[in-house]
């Protein structure tokens, strides 16, 4: 399933084959704006003594991590995962169990979640990666349905209530998820690290092969590349990103439930990616932020925010399939190019 | 020996017959899905929602005082209108883009999200019950079976046969198959391709709707029923082969039998995983399904 | 010149159709071998068999003494075989340079997978070489989809050459080309063979091109090998003439 809705992303990525550009690309500027904006938001919240919106923003970032993992698969490899919440939820459960029964160290909880996610990703990938297109989507969907139902019915894991009473986790003595401002920064840093790692990856031969697989998987084999291995690797990486993001959730909210693996969560992640801009990597983060905010605003008026988001999504798919950042990037790039030329720089 | 016969008569057979009543509804739904895919090359992720809407329409019509029989007749007609509008209004807009497969997948997925919440808004989140129109039971093989279930089996079987005849034995069916095979050629032969596409989608949706009405008295009616059911519908279509009518019928009947017989021995929690596991195995061993052709999807 | 490619009793069956029926021949190292035949002769199927795109129902393919018969396509390059495609099969949404870089990455043998692309110096140098050799330098940063047909066909060959294979399989390289482009391609293929010692197997419709270019010609007809030999011999062969009777070339 080649997906040219993402070509703008590839064309707009910094051209590594040219002499290193001394100016930043539009994509980089949009990323800077996002993270700077997030820091500004944190500062304002701190100044105003707000905790509610800070927690909401942290949650938006956490789900942004899940969206990133979806974008890696959808926007870069060309596979549509309709069950990525599986890894998110598994990471959340693992984290909750570690924090509740073993240690309150954030780092240990994240590390265990990472290992677990990698293993789960390997198993899931071995099952799912042989398939493409709608088959992959359905296997991904099915895996999430099946595992979430199993957990829903497992008494030891809290069944439908999930696991509650997860204690605050500590980064360092005295500093932990109990402090919203500190935790916000930690999550921002972590998601930022994921973003940068993926940005970097796309400029490596490994990342470029993933793009090539998305664009013309058939030919890739004749270039000596075993596409299956690359796709599996990407799937495991995506599972890790989703799992570690999920591991942050109980640290924020103090509980986990099987609903974290339900289709709702997977579906929202896909919507965040499409609205934000498939393949742009920063787009899904914008998408998560905007839609979390939107859900909260609409949700304060009515319980039916899903339908609003759903309609918005359908409109985007029909009218703006490349998403917000997908359209903004080339526009911004042209503007930057014009400014660059008129300023008379020599490159 | 007596034990075995008893087991056959009083344990296995009833399960199989019950399974058959579910099976025909599953087949109807799978037929709709596979016909939509076979002709339009569209994966209708909203198919489960159309099934749910069918059930809810029955609830609504019954609430208006109409009898179940009226609901059974009117629902597919109303569903067909909804399906036609969806295809003309939404799906056709992305049909010509280069990205068609991804976009229609996402689009129908979005439509599913919207429809599911719409149902919740209109009807509330609580499960609703629909009274079976036929009461009582009939003795078959020394056991009593609810008459409604027997009716579902008969009607379902008749509908499946009608669909098969329509597709393979009528000129309308031939026209539709021609349009599926070669769109441009059919258009230049005067076939109104756009309308055929919309009508086919409408037809598939109507089938899902009928399945919803038929199963409403058996399962209760709740907003997420579509999402739960769509996995089995897709599993049937994938195992049977996307676009294959024969595959949808055989896989649908077979898989529901597997489900009902296995429910004798394993807890219902494992029912979905079992089905899913079969789907994955089939995909790994024979990606085009039992009767499908490689190159679809 | 020793045989480097050896096809033995190769057959493939699609249902009732024997697309390739018991075909055997050899291609010598450093030579240009061509496979020709009227439409439906089975040339494409033969080609796909040799390049691992489809599996044979019988027979074998040996390259440089190694049995490569059932090898999956991605192992072919490691064996030293590379192929180009009849229907241009490039990465249209990527630049010319990136197309070549992807192909040249093979030369890095898995090194530097997670280092930035610019660190793969071997691949980079190869790309520059190819851009010059195939006269695509001016279009290096253009998207492959925007090239003219002839340029795309050139790029197609360049991509298949990037990994420095020992043998190149060319599938109808002049497909859809204008006369001037065809002549250029002919010269290119000759250069590759003479100057670089590359072994070439090509499937072609353009009989004249084949007669000018090849050292050895294999004629197929209805799935079977009809004749083989030097161009002049084959041209004079009565059976070949009958098979082509009425065929436009």
C-alpha cells in the first residue's frame, strides 16, 4: 500500500545529499515551534499554578508518543496499524505492576516496559508482518481485540476495573510523577527524544530503506534488501515507542484499565496521525495536542465528542489527506526559500 | 455406543443447529462485505456499523408500532438508501485518488467512528431488547428449538440463495460482474458505472442491515455491537477469500459451526481468539483465502 | 570465455499453460546473450525464472557454478546477478540521486545502517560515478517520476548496475524508446560489455538491435527454445523466419 500522501514529508525532509544546509528546513522549524510552545505552555501553567491543564497536556504528549509509533508504521513503512494501542496498553500494565509491586523508580518501570514491548512487538510482528494492506490492518486490529478481551477477563490483572492505586513514581529522590510540572518536563523530554530518534533514523540507510519499501516494495528485493526484516524491525521499534509511552500513563493517572487497549485508543491514534500529517513525525504530535484539547473543550459541552472528532476526521480524509503539517510544510518551505533568496545569502 | 448417539443427538446437533441460525446471518453480512470488495475494491470498515444500524432501525420501527415483519422488509430498503448516499457522497470523492486503498480504508473507518457515536447519541448506551416475532418451539430430533431460530435459518438460506442467483444467474448480476472486471470497458459499453458502484454498495449495506434485524432478537442491541461483529465478518471474508461469494458462504457457515461446537468445551472468552487464530493461520498459509485470487487487496 | 550462467531444462507451468517448457542454454562470461521470440514466446517468464521472481516447476539455473534456482529475489544481488525491469520500476516519488543511492547501498554490505546517509562514502561515490556514466547529473535532484521516458529507462539500467553485479539481466531495455534513445542504449550496452567486461543477458523485441549487439542469440517460440547461435546463424534459420513470419519488430 504505497502512500503518496506522505511524499511531501520525504521531499521536505532535510536533503542530506546536498552540502549541509546552513539554514533549517520548514520541518525543523515546525518541530522547534512545537517543543518551544510546549515549554512555554509549561511555564505559563507553572506561573498560574494550574495543574489540570498541565496534566491534560502531559496526557496529550503521552498519546502523542503512541501517535508517533503509528506514524512510523503508516507514514514511513506504509502499513496501517489499527491495533497499536495493544502495545500502549501492555506497556501501561507492565509499568503499573512494576510500580505497585516492585519499585517506585520511573527508570526501572520504563526499562521493564521497554523490554516487554520489544518482546511483544517481536511476537506481534512475526504474526502480522507477513501481511500487507488491509490484512495487516485487520491482524493488528484483531490482536488488540483478542489480547484486550483476555486481559478484561483476567481477574489477576483487575479484570474490567484494571489496576488502581498505582503510587507516584520517582525520577530521583524527592522528584517524581507526583509533581505535575516535573513530570510534564520528563514526558516532554522523552517524547522529544523519540521524535529526534525517528527524525535521525529517517536520514540513515535503514530509514531510507523503510521509505523505499513504502514506495515500491517490489523493487526493493531486487536491490538486495530483505523487506521483511526491515518491516519487522520497524514494527518492533514502533511497539517499543508505543509501550514506553503507555508506561508513562499510570505514572500520570495512577491507574490502568483494559480500555487502554481498546479500539478507541488505536483509532484515536490513527486519527491524530492523519489530522496532524502522515509521515511528518511532528504532525502526529501536533495532531495529538490539538485533538486532545479539542476533545476536552467539546467534552465539556457534550459527552459526544467522538462524533465531532469523527466528522472532522472524515472531512480531513476527503479534503486534506496530507494533514495539517503535511500542507503547512511546503508552504512554509516556500516562504523560507523566498526569504532566503531575497536576503542575498550565499550557500 | 448409546452414549455417542445421545451425545450426537442431544449435545452436538443442537449446537450445530443453533450455530446455523447465527451462521446464515454471518454469511449475509460477509456476502455484503465481499461483494463490496469484489466490485468496488473497497474495504468497508464501517460494515459492522451498518449491521448495528440495521438492528437499531428494527428497534425504532418496532417502537413506532410496526410489526417485526414490516421492520424486516423496510430496514434493508432504508439501509440501501443510506448505503447509496454514503457511496455517492463520501467514498466516490476519494475513489479516483492515487491513494485509493489507504484513503477508503481510513474513510470507512472514520464513517464507522461517526456512526457508532451517532447510535449512542440517538439510542443511548444501554442495551435494548427486541422481542422475537415468533414464539414457541418445535421438536426436531427429539429436542425443542426456538421457532424463531428455525425461521432465521430458513429465511437466511433463502436470501443467500437469492443473492447467489442474482449475482450469477441474472443479467443484472452479469452487468455488475462486468463492471467489476473492467470498469472502463463497461462504461464505454453504456453501463452507468458510477450508479452500479453506488447500487452495489447499497446492496452490500442492505445485507448487513438484514443480518442486524435477524440477529436482534437473539443478541441484544447495543452501540458497540457493530465493532464486535466486524471482526468475525472480516475473518469470514478473509478466510473465504476476498471477493469470493462461494468463500463467504462456506467460510461463514464453517466458522460459526466451529464457534458453536467449540463453545461446548472452551469458555466463550476464547471464542474470538480462536477465530482470530484461524484467520491468522489461513493468512499465513494461503494469503488469498480458500477461494480468493491473489492480487486482491 | 567460460559459461557463467547455465539454464538447464527450465520449465514453469501456470495451470494448464506451460509458459516455459524445458529450456536450456548457456550464457558466456563477458558476452552479450539475447533472448528473442515473438509475442507469447515465454521470454518474460523465462526472465522472471532466472531472476527469481517466480519459481520454476522443473529445471535449474546455475550462476558461476552455484545453484540459484529457488533463491528469493533479495539474495540474487549477493550472488552477483542484477536485473532491470520492462515496465519501469523505479521509486518515482524519490529523486534520481536517491534511487541510485538506494541501489548503491548494497556496496556498503550492511555497514553504516544506522549512521547518517552521508557517511556511506562508498555508496556516495558510486552514485556520482553512475550519474556521470549515464548522463543524469543534471537531473540528479529531480524526482524520478518527472523524467522523460528515455531518461527513466536509462535510470532503470543505472539502478540495476549500481551494485556492481557480475551479470546484468536486462528486460526489454529499449521498451517504448525513440530511435535516438534506442541507439544510445545500444551504445551503452556495448560499452558496458566491452569496457567493463559485464556479462549481459537481454530479452528484447527489437530484433535489429539484438542482431547488432549480441554475441549469442537464443530464440524462443511458444515456451520452447527454437534455435540458438550467432546472430547471423539465427537470422538465416528457416524455422526462426517462420516463427516470425508476419510479426512486426
